[in-house]
C-alpha cells in the first residue's frame, strides 16, 4: 500500500493547483468556489481543499463569502500599479536596513553571486528565460533576508501575492524587450549591492524604488497590446476600470 499523503503536503499541492487555475482564468472573477464543488475537480477531500481556499484568501486571490465559500477576486489595474509602488517602498526600506545592518563581507557573498548570474543570454531560449526568472526571484529574496527584519520580509511576501506585483513580474515581456529590460535590471542589481557594501542606505533605497518601476513600465507596454496581455498568467483577473 502507498503511504497516506502528508496533509500539509497535500494542502500545498492544492494551493499550487488552484492558484495556477485561477491565474490562467479557468475561474472567472466573481465565480463562487466551494469545498464540495471542487472535490471531483481536484480529486481531493474537503478538509485540504478548505485549507487551500483559506490560504488563497489570505494571499488576496479570493474573498470569503459570509454565507459560505469563496469568490474569485478581480483587481483594478490601478491596484496593480499601487502594489508595485508599495513593493518598491518596502524593498527600498529593505535595502536601507541591509546597508545599515551590514556587518561582514561574507553576508554579501550570495547576493553578489545571484547578481552576476541574473543576466539574460542571447539568443533568448525558454530554458534561459526560466533560469533568469528564478535567479532574479532569488536575488530579491536574498535582499529581503539581508534586511534582518522578519516583519518586513513578511510584508514583502504579502504584497507580492497580488498579480504582477512580484519582482519577477518584470520578465513577463515580449521577446524583443526582454533583453533590454534585463540589462537595466542587472545594472540596478549591481548598484544596489554596491550601496549595501558601502553602507549607503539612502542611495540604495532610491535605487530599489526605481528598480521596482521597471515592472510597471513593462506591464504598461504589455497591457496596451490585448494579444500580449492575454498570454499573461493573471491577466484574466485584471480590469482597467478605475
């Protein structure tokens, strides 16, 4: 007999599966989701489904309905812009904290390594694009860690749950822009590392805030093209209504 799946592992699997379906637009904004209604679709029992729905509600993708169940949220485009701006403010604070709390050169070894690896190779391939996305994500998480503030790290994780607000959202671009955007981002990374090493908190904070705006400019370009925006995970949740 196979072993019974660990409940935490099963919940994590369901969170990933549901999040992917939501971001792909398989459930339209406003649709009601219930534990019972998802049992056959997800081939899981009600308890882990309920836990997964609660987790996605805490991330901001779902709203709890007082009468029971959850509803798929929609996001105004202005909410996405605000989330990117807030993320920039928080990351700026993280860089300032990191510069102020920097103690030894060894602390920057991993950040420097990730900064060097976060480059877009030409020609752009799917494998290279995915690798760049992962490295860029890891660079930012390491930056958050260097702030030495669990409260700040938690707030950054929370704001990044909003579609397109995470640092890696900058790679959701058409191919002919991806390399130039990655080049600018790489220069920002280098300068941010330098500001921490030299304990230049104010400079690093300003650089991080400017760095976050790459994502906004990239998305503004994509949302002007309906065909490009349709291919983006999460685009189905975005409305341009103010």
